[in-house]
C-alpha cells in the first residue's frame, strides 16, 4: 500500500508505526492549573457547527474533537503570550460553553473565547425569503456562527498547504509537518488527545530544511510561499486589521484571493469573504441557487450579489443544506511530489 492510495485511517496507522516518521517534538511547558471560564451567550450557539471549519481533516494535530462526546474540542495555537491548549465543552446547543486553558497563552485564549465562538456574528439582517431551503437550513441550525480565532498567520499556514491540491493531500502534509516540527502542548498530557501538537511558530517554519518539505510531499511553490509568509508573520497580523487587508495580503508572493478568503473566514469570522478559485464552491453555490452544477466563479459571484456583505454566511448555509450536486466527474489526481 502506498501513501498515495491509502485511506486516511490506514495512513494514520502507517505514520504512527513508522520510526522514520516519529515526531521530533520538544517538551511541553510544565503543566499548571488551568484558567477557566463559562461563556453563556444570549443566543444559542452550536459549538461543533461553528468551529467545524477550523479543523484541517480528522487527524489535524492542532484541533481534535473528543470521539466520545459530540461537543468537546481540544485546540492548540500560539498566542502573543506563547502557546496554549484550549478545551471547550458544551452540553447542548442552548447550553453554556465551558472553557479551560493551559500554558503561557491561557489568559489571552480565555479572553478570546466569545469571539472564537462567534460572539458579535449577527445573522438577523440576512434575508433568505427568496430561497426557502436556505431559510429552513438556518432554522434547523440556529446556533451556527462564524468563528474568529484572531490569529492570522496560523489561519493562513494551513490554507497555503491547501493551494491547488486535494484536501486529502493537504491534510496529510499538514499533519506530518506539524507532528514532526510542532511542540507538545501545555497541560495535562493524560487527559489530552495523544497526537495533539502546537503548530510550528513562524521561526520554526522558516528553519525547516527543503528535504523535509519534499519528504512530506509539499511542492517547492507552496513551501516557498509558506516560508516567505512566515518571514512576514507580524506584518501579516497587522495588515489583516488594516484599512485594506485584502490588497495588503494579496501583495505577498503566492498569496491570492482564495488564500486570503480562507484565512479571513477563520481569523476574523469575515461574513463576506468567498473562496473564489475553489475547486468545488462555485459548483455548489450554482447548483443550490440556480440548478447549475457547472457554475464558474463569475456566475457564483453574480448569484451572491443579493447578499453582498454576508456572502460567506450564505455559502455556509448552502454547505449545510444538503442542496449539493452529485459528484459525477473524475476525481482530482493525488500527486506524490516526493517522487519528483
């Protein structure tokens, strides 16, 4: 079995049993008592539906859902104060969200729990009267919100992995390099998922040798783009909060509208950023709104004009609606760049 045709579960088992793939991780900071908070929003929030876009596949080392509990998630990331492990738990869609955080970035993470869970994401002005199936989708998902992580580079890095490759390729490459060059997360190791890791810092991304990118399957174009973005990580954080973030971010070599949209959707919970250039999104939107499974980006943007300012909310509802075309065309070929 090769890694190009293995199932995700078979790949995970292969990685875990291969000594050459053993993660090269550093020790986690000493565990201390967590900071805790309970977030009780005025309107119901569905934690799982809201945070679903943040995970990069089922084996993402930075985002792990508890398999025994529908709404318990562990997330790791690097804050301005250092790494953090954040555990969120919700008993039901209308229940408060309990948060615990460990590590130097615990206070920063706890302060950001409301934004992470979609606080301030107001759907009340979204007019869906012309499309009853979208109105019904929203009615069935009243707790759906757009999350905001407040970390721009950490949202951009996995988006760069996903440029012009299949999701399976990108997820696999992301998991390999984060597992190998990330750090063990702060907090109680005996309670956390075994494979949980904190993604590499910009400094570490820049220091990864070229052969490690090749070994993980990442082509030179994407690795160069990520390294160059890492070199400007602080400027990227500032630019995303500036007066024209799209122009500023797309001025970076290798960063186009698709990558910016995928980034700002997650870092800022941007309600209008649409992933133009995506392999599937235009087809999904075209089919749901006009019955056109062959819709292109131009046609998609025209269909979304009535919701200017809230187009990403409409796309999220379409993806949840079940109004998606049956996949009939050939699947994209998975390329193994390690053989080149």
